[in-house]
C-alpha cells in the first residue's frame, strides 16, 4: 500500500496559499469577536422538516464512555423466539409489547479492550470484544456531533417496538428486490438461496415502499440502495430504478456481486439510462485467489469487468469488503491501493468487519473469537499496511461527523427546499471514515486530514450553525472556515487551495454528481481526486446495543415499514419475519412455475463476453520478487 511519498503536482505556490490561509484565519477570528457577542439568530423551519433546525446545545446524545450500561439481546433466546413467531406459536404483539429476549448489558474497559458483557437467566453469560483500542474508540465517541430530528413515529413507517428507529432522517434506504442470488457466499447475512422460500416483491409493492419513504417528515434526500439477494435477478430492477428516480431521489445504487454488470454492457447502459448512479460492489481482494472463498473461480475478473462496464456507462463503483480476522485482514492495504490507482472509476472503499448473522448466526464460540474483527483493528491494520501514512488518532472520524456539514447545507438550501440534506447521523460506534487525496497521474496519495484540520473545522461549523446569521454570512463564514483550516505546509506539492473549496461545494449544484466530479477542472493539470475509505461495523446478537439501533441511518424499506439495518439482519431478525409474512412462493413452487436461475458456486467460472478494460491491476507477488 503506497503512501504519501513523492506526491507531485503542478501548482507550486505554497507561499501564496499560506498567505491566503493566514488572512482567512485573521478574518475568521475578527468576525467571531463580533459574531459570538451578538444575540444568536433563529434557525429556519424548512417545509421538509418536522421543526426548526437544531443548534448544537439542542442536540441530544446517547450514553457514551466506559463503563456504561445498555440494552441488548440474548444470542440463544432470540433464534428460539423468532422460530416460534414464524411458526405462528406467538404473534407480533408478543414481540412488540413484551420484548422477549432482551437483557441488560455492560460495556467495560479492561486489559486494553472494550468488552460487552451480559447474562441471561436461561442461557447464562456472554462476552465479546467491541474494541482493541479504547483510546481510539473514546476519541471517536467524543467527536460525536449530536442527534438529528426525532424520527417519524406512525403506523406505516416505524412500528417495530424496541427495534424502532427513534432518531435521524437517514442516509441510505435499502430495498431488497429479491432474496434469490446467483452465488452461494459464506459469509452471507441474508442466507440467500438457503431458506426454502422466495421473497420477491412485485413492482407495486416496490413502488409502495418508495412512496412511503417520501410520505413523512423529515422528507430527506436519501440514497436508494437496491439489494437482495442479487437485485439484478429481479425482473423489476430497471423499473424500480426508474421509479425511484421519478420520485426525486438523485443517488440510486445497486448492492451487487457484479456478475450481471460484468456479463452485459448493454444491461449496464440500460441501468444508467433508468437512473442508476453506481454500484456497491462486493469485493474481497485483488486476485481470484483472494476471492476464492466465495466459490467462483474467476470472481476478481468479474469484479474488474463490472467496474469497467460501469465506468463506460458513466457510473462509479464503491468497493465493499467483508473483513474476517482469519481470511483477508492482511490485504486491506492492497484493496485501497487498487482503488487509488483506479480512482476515476472507484469512489469509495467500505470495509465491513464481519457480523455473525444469517448463514453464520450459529457460529460456535471458538470460531467467533478467532474470526471477530473490530473497527479499531481495521484502522490499525490500515495504518501498518500504509507504512504509517494513515494514523488512527489523526485521520479517522466517526461517520456521524458528516452531519456537521449537513446543518450548513440545510441552512443554505433555505426554508422552501423540498428535501432535507442527507444526514449520516448514526451512533459514533457504527462507523468511521477518512479521505485520501490522490494524484491520479502518479498514484500517490496523502490523508486529507493531515493537511486539513477537520476537527477544528467541525468546531467552526458549530459556531456558524449556532449563531444563525442567514445565507450570506453563513457562506462567508463557511469559506473562511474552509480556508483557515488548510495547512499548505503539509499539503502535497501542487495541491491548489481551490480544490478544498471544490471538495466542500454542495453537490446540490449538480444533483447527480459526486465529490470527484466537483473536483474536476478543465485545466491540463486536472490531477487531483479524493478517495473515501470507510469502516462500517454492523451488529450481531453478541454485540447488539439498542442505543445504536435507535439511531440507524441505513434502514431497510420493507412491506412492514422502515427497519434498522441491524434489527433487520441481526437483532430479533426482522428479515425472517418480513420475508415469511410476505413470501412469494416456496422454493419448490418457484422452481416448478418459473424455473431455476444460474448459481455460480463450487469453483464454477462465470462466462464473460469480454475481458477488455483499462483498470490498473496489482502486480502479482511473484513478479515483484
């Protein structure tokens, strides 16, 4: 994983840039001498929102720090309760009103770790590790910006008892189009192809789910993520994409293994025309060998062709990697390197430490202890695999700090905006991110937060939102805050300060754009891009914390309302409940009436019509020696 050495560019005016940042700093401080002494202004009540926008002191926070207590679940009780519900031995009312399987838990710091402990009267004690670096986790929690609006509580959207989402407007709405899949992966949190039935909403049901997503306040601009199973197996995939676009959602993605996109550039083009913006692409490593545990012989070749076909159609790819301690933790740096060298086609890398659910819910204690992987381990591994270029205590921030910028964008949109800005206001323990500035010609990179003081920038944003001076002064203060937190002496040679302002420019100016579209210039020296690297750790029955569930920003849109990602796939297991309530057919009935679809497993190879691409691939290790 190459780091920040020898980053070259073509704008060597460090002296001029340094002068600009110093002037901005002086201007900011002078302005705040007046601004912070005046009575605060009023934040608007936009027509999309249930109330006024919130100032920092009005934002609540969950219990944070260690030790602390929370509510959790018994890993043994929950599967028993779920089976009783599915068999009809108990009703949903029992689940919603009496909260079976719920137990208290303690989060404590000991022996250089954060652990969760809980005890069930029937099944005894349980323990698991949440962090291997308490200082890192403490810093992430301390940077939490505060909760957003209370979520809408009604009979259509949030009606899931203690599993209900209580705070926030959301960032991603996941809609499963089918539970069928053309692979047989392990791990698989949906247990695709193994449950004995098909759950595949028809087009009217899909439209109803999307209609409900815009039926309440806060009316938010949320990413629509069509998932599964493999969503491209649904006969309604293209129509679902087009309908989501017609409702006004501007960022529409597919969570996919990439097979359909790799096999057909025509299908990929039609998806783009329907309104698809890009793909969340399952991606476990940079060779066929590193993907072999998925059961497909040429799976890396498939990923490469899918990325290429998506790029040709004008779409970007997010690489999504499930990380197991015993499988692929040593190749995270190589995955980032791959993304860096293909940054015009890959915009984000998301690492997901394994969650033992679905096909892995019955894992034994020994295997779970060996395979468990935490966000703290992830940032430490990326630090070592980058030769120290990525520093855990400097370069990583909670995903929820995105919401600091959301407040500014909500103000700038004005009271008459029809949509609220997307807000990733999740619990700080849910995920972290960093940004890498990439020279697309040399392939070298440097962490943005090495030369941009994001922590101070967030404090500046808090002042801007709390003082509430209206659009013009908000824009002036935002510009000064961006410029004064830029460290030209630490920035890569030739990185222009104008790129920082481009990075933070609202994407609402071009609704279907992303951060790299905004950084492009017409100059021959258009060399700079930004790669986002995220860690998103979903819960399982051993690590479950209802305080996280209450703040979920990536709900599932289902026939039974919007349900927290973790409550749906883990927790009490709403996936199995919803799919059984609304099953389309048994597997035998489906095969008899509609036939079987292709499944690639047991070392089978995916047939590709073309393998032409211009991606930069890693050099095989043998070639380096």
